[in-house]
């Protein structure tokens, strides 16, 4: 009996001891705009002492937790560079073993400026669990800089002269603005990226391991461009004007924000007018029974004008409900002309023909987007429900004319080879977006569930009329002319679960998408459903050393311009073909990342591997008349791996330095003329940025990047790079900023592409105007700082300034 009582007593004591282990958790946010502070350090001390019980850093959502804490009184000390530290008392008792959902609001120490021109202690580049966060506001060199130039500054991101984006060797990247897709990003990436002024961008997030919450389209990489958001009470904003050499480039922009009580009105505008020159050359060898050589040299000039604007209002109905409406639009108008000469040579490199070529093009585009966002929160936790409705209308008009005169070796024109082409193209696009997202935290193991549904519809109607003027009279070419009407519908639903157990973090999700494509005039009809899983596992070795492993499956859908069953002669010797039979390609990728924080220095080591089946490849063929035709095909398999080291270093109080070397290798196997061919090669990249601060708010910044070349199945580019230098100085209590900058000071931005296959060897060179200098003035008006009372109180984040909710569904 005594033995049984003793066992029972030991059991009760054990249960009591186990139950005495408590838990403290919460999140850290900015007191002004309620944004999560993912780098804040939270220290748990025994109250009244300096004894540290546990220490942790807030994660990407600002969350922290301490487990297995004994009953007692504690002090939470929260610190982050650039913010006032905060102390909070917490007590665990036998009746209350868990204190959760703590809200710790930190107040900024420094002035908060609308343009964020102050180079704060935070690094320009941050790596957070598979996501690269690039602070654009700290690197804008001039008022003419666009999103395209900003993307070129991010390590591992490459942007070609045509606007195509690759990230760590992966193409077909999904580009979002404030978490929302844009049809122009799919159809004309160059125009889209050039339409967003860098002055209006806060940060760019490159997510190399997106969860099932994001669209499955793309190669497993999502780029989210986050626009600036108003944060200050009252009326405030900024005006920027710039001029570039040789005084034929000028631009202006402005943004404002009026916030009072429950109402926030926001807007921005941008205008740019530029004239730039370019030079290009094409040298090709057709390896048939008797090889033929074609050479061409062109000079070009482009006069571009574009403007954009946004206006919106956000209304916080009460503490838990907010409604936002915004309308934004833009127009793009550019005129291009090029002129030059070329020649044709025989197998013995003897001159056969010379030709004179001229081209002109006039392009205009106008676009409008109306969007409504409703957000409802249910309590002080992260439980929220959002609804988004948006409609984008885009209209394009493109007119082009090209002709060439060919002469024999005696200088006599050969009428039979005269080439004259006039193209009139018009297109209208409608993009309709309906989506709803819901997320809720769970008490069990600090976890969270996110779910959502989405319907996105794209309607294209494009007519392309081509006229042949080789006889002196324009006659419609029925082979090259066509009308392309195209409907694409993507229906999606997803669910994700994230959690934390001791030193481990984990997430898993599954996304379902159904795609329907129909183009009755071009014999295109596809309907299919697919599932896309995503898994991420993180391990906090210590508070300063984190290891993350992730896997995801994605889909690359062919663009409508790939499917369009059309024939287009780009030169007398080359043409483009559409391919209505091309099918989607599926991507499986694995990412491994290690983050280390060593005081004020940060290092990130990352590696990735991707496999694409049925990959899209631009295949070039040559017919018996030595005409080169190009089209995209599901050519075969693509595999790529990429390794990089990203480092941010605080050398002194006045000198910051960041750099990122990278290495990639690509493998391609594809079928060409019923023969299996293989190719592959290495790619090296280097990115760097450094800032020197001196003499009363003056700074000198240098940033640059270089790449050994991008590799394709039948092509490879030559090394290319860029170095930009910017000198800034602030005046009148930091209201006025004057910046002098020069892009491509080393004159290294020359794009050279080598295309090769068994019958074609071609080299293309394109060079745009470089060593362009800009003088930019920025004036900030309105309230620029906060009183101590405002710093500690904070306001609702639901008055956010029109940046969107950043959802990724």
C-alpha cells in the first residue's frame, strides 16, 4: 500500500512539474505602420535581474516564442537597430501557463521620410527564408530609373535588353505588383518593367521558394514589386525632376498622401521623355551544301514618352474592417527608326550582294486598372479575410515599315530581291481577377492555416495586317496577316499550414489549378488540371544561424504570342513562326539556404536545383532557300543548378558594403530534326554595392553587376556588366535632395548573343546609349517626422497608402 502511494505521489509530482512548464509568444511590429519587424531581438530575463533565460530573433512574420518556461515573473527586452528599445513585464502562474499573442510595438528613432533616402542601418539586401528583399529606395540613382534597372541591381537576377528576366538561371519568372498579377508583365515584360518608376517602389521581393499560396505559373520564382505606402498623418509627399545628357532626356514624378482619422487618400504620377541611340549588328553563317554568309549593321534612334498615375482612397470603417479602391493607368508612346547596310557572301567569302535597309515603327499603348480590396480582421491575432476584385484594360496600336534595296557587285539594283513590308497591328486585352483569402493562427505549436480561391480570366483580341509593297503598291499579305482571339481562364484553390516546434519551423501546402485555353480562329484548345505541392523545413541552429530546405512544383504555360499560329518575316532572310501545338512545361525545384548573422554582418549561402520537362526552347531551322525560321517548341529537358553567397557588411559607421558572387550550370537536351542533341555550360555572376557617407548628409554610392553570359539550348550570351555611380546631398533640413549620377561609367553594357545549331551559326550584337549622366532634384513636403507621443501610440495599418495587401494568391 505504501509502495503504491509512493508511486502515485511521484506520478503526481511529475505531472505537476510538467504542467509547470509555460510558454510566451507574440510578434514585433513597427508602431507607425504595423509592419512586421523580422530582425528584432527579443530577450527573456528573470525579473529584477540581468540573467538571460532565452534569446530569440523575430521571424519573417515578426513572430517569436519561448517554450518550457518555469512559473515566475519575467522581463521581455526587445531591441532593433534604428528603433527605441522596449521593455515588457510578463508573469506565468499555475493558472496561466501560456502568454500568447503579445503585441510589441517598436517606435523608430530616426525621421521617417516618404522617399526613404536616408541610408539606415538595415542592409540594402536581406535574405529571409528563401526570399531576397531589396530596398529599392536606398539605391535609386536618378529620376529616370525604372523597375528594369532596379531588378538588374539584385544579385542572382538578370534582365536582358529585351526585358526578359531570369533568376538564378530560371526563366519564365512570375512578376507581381503589390501581390497582384498584371497582363502586360506576361505579354510585354520590357514595356511593363519600364513603365514603373523606381521612385515609386519601396522594396522588391524575390521569392525563390514560394508556397502554394502563390500562382503556380512560372519556374518557381515570384518577384513582387511593392509600391510605396503612405505612413504619416496629414498631407505629405514629394516632387522629383530630372534631366539627362545630352539634355534630350527629362522626367518628373510626384506622390502624395493625405491621412486623417479613418480616411487615407493617396496618389502618384510620372512622366518621362527620352531620346536614345543604339547600334546593332548581325553576322550569320548558313551551313548548307554551299555555306552562305549574311552580315548586317544598323544604327537606331528611339524617342519614347510614357506617363503613369494612380489615385485611390482607403477607408477604415472600424477597427476590424477596411475598404480600398484605386484606379491606375498609363500610356506609352515610342517611335523607332533604324538604318544601315548589309551584304551576302558565298562559300568562298566572296561578295554576292549588298543591301541598304531602313525601318520605322510607331507604337502606342494605353492601360487602366480598377481594383477593390476588402479586408476584415476578427481579433488582435492574424486572423483575417480579404476579397480582391480587379479589371485591367489594355489597348495597343503598332505600325511599322521596313524595306531593303539589294545591289549586285556592279552596284546595279536587283529588283527581284526588293523587300518592302508595312505592318498595322492592333490589340485589346482584358484581365479580370476575383480572389478571396482567409488565414487564421492556431494555438497548437504556434501554427497557422491559410486558404484561398481565385479566378483569373485573360481575353486577347489582336489583329495583324501585313502589306507587301515590293511591286510599288501595298498588297495585303494573307500569309503573314492574321487575327488572334484568345481566352485563358485559370481557376485555383489552395491551402497551406505553417508551424513551429522547438528549433524547427515547417510549412506545407497544396494548390490546385484548372486551365482552360481557347482560340477558335487559330486551332488552339487546351483544358487540364494539375496539383502543385510545396514543402519547407527550417532549423534554427542558434538564434543567428538558420538552415532552410524547400521543394516546390510549378507550371510554365505558353504565352499567347507563342501559340499564335502566324508567320512574320523579321528580315528578308529570317521569319518567326507561332506554334499552336505547344504544351505547358512542369518545373520541380529544390532550394537549400543557410543564413548567418554575425553582429552587424550577414551572410547567406544558397543553392538550388531545377528540372523542367518539356521545356520551351526557341528552335531555329534553315530551309532550302537559306531562310531561317524560329519558333518555340517543347524541345526536351532542362536542368539547372545555382549557388550564391550573399553578404552585407557594416565596415564602419560611414561605410557599408554588400556583394554576391554566384555560379550556375545548365544542361539541355532537345530534339532537332529528329536527332537528340545535348548542350550545357557554366555561368558566373557578381553583384556589389557600397556606400560612403561623409560631410553633412552627403553620400557616394557605387553599385555594379556582371555576368559571364546566359545559356540557352541553342544560344549563349557574352559577358556583360554595368557600373553606376551616384553622389547625393541633402539640404534644407533634408527636404531637398540633389543627386548626380552616371550609368554604365565603364561602357560595358553591350549585349552579344551567339546562336548555334548544326546548320546555323549567328552572332548578334546590340549596344544602347551608355555613360548617361542625370541630375535629379527631389523635394519632400508635408510632415516628415513624428512627435514622441505619435512614435509610441502608432496607428492602424489598415490605412496603408494604397500599396495593396501583398497577397500572393
